[in-house]
C-alpha cells in the first residue's frame, strides 16, 4: 500500500478505553469477535502518529467545540452528554503545508436535537472530506456498499480533484470529484480468510484523502472510519426469499379463507 505523506497525521482505529489494556492480548477468534467488542457507550480513544504540536478539537452536534490533548500517543474522547455524531479534527500547520485528519464518531447522551447534516455542513477546517451522507446511528460502513464523499476547500466544493481511498487490508482506489465536489467509492470486500456461511463481524480501517494547493499553501486532508465485512457472506439470500414466499402464500390462504367464510354467510 502506498505510504501516506511524510508529515501526515496517521489516524488508526477508534477503540473503547477498556480495550487499551487488552491491546497486547491475541485477537479473538473470528466467530467470537462480536462478543469481544466493548461497549459503544464508554470513552473512546483515537490513536494518532506524528501529532505533536497539532491543534485537536472535538466538534459537538450543536457545533460548539472543545480542545483535546494528546496523552501516551492517543486522545480520549470525553463524554459530552449529547447524543449524536461528533467530529474529532486534528490540524497541523507546517507553514506552507497544512494537514488535517477528521473522524466522525457517534457518542451517546441526551437527545441533542441536532441533525448530523449540521455537523457535516459546518466548515471545520480549510480542506475537508465530508461523508455524504454520514451513516445513520444503527448503520455502519460495510464492504460492497457504495458511499459518497464531498471535498470542500474553505467551505466550497473542490471539483476535479483526486480522492484516494485506502484500507488497512491493502486496497487502494482513486476517484475524481465531480462539479459538486462529490465522489463515490464502493468499499472493497478485501477481508482475508473469509469462510462462506460463517458469521464474521471483523472490522478494519479505511481512509479517504486528498491534496491540493491554494495561494501557495499545500493542503492535505484525511477522513478516517471503520468498515465491516459484507454480511452476505453468511446471510442466506435464498432463505430470505423463502421466508417472503411463505408470507405471500400464508397471506393468500388467509385471504381465500376469509372470502369463503363471507360467501358461506
């Protein structure tokens, strides 16, 4: 896989705080990975490399922000008391080169009464990649799904610019933004050692990055997220159609019985 730019802030997987102490343990078997996960309601940590001197802020659903500090190579995302998506934005200014890493994460709390589109629409940095749309609360990025992303420079769509998608499993894809700054990627089905019919909820990291120049400044930006394996590897489509078919048949039989009862009366 092509290495990231020399100065780039490298964002790795978001994990719950409880996971940190278990990082040295062997990974759980595939069949048990769903049980091995930790609560989504606990504190989370974003691991960053080469982030010394970076300006890191947490954007809340109501568009207020608070600073975050690095500790032991990571950032603990505090509870905000607000339910909905938040965004961690890490910026580093090298003078003629400005870099940003952004991560959207769902945090739990009281209803924020704000839409994720407000957070996505806010200008959080000079060059940013925005999920279009952000996955809904109970949804997630899955392999074999197509997802859109918008590139904006100082709040305006950045057209005809390359977006690079890279996964931790080794895939690299490229797309060019259209007249509205949008590009679409089909997330690769690139998990190794897939066993057909075996439930497997592994996840991996992916990033979407872009680079451009404006007024003598080079801007680099990266959006990171995780994606899971395509459930079609263990979910039987034929069984699903069978259930639907049984439903239609049962409904038809009930309908005929009711009509016959009506005629008899």
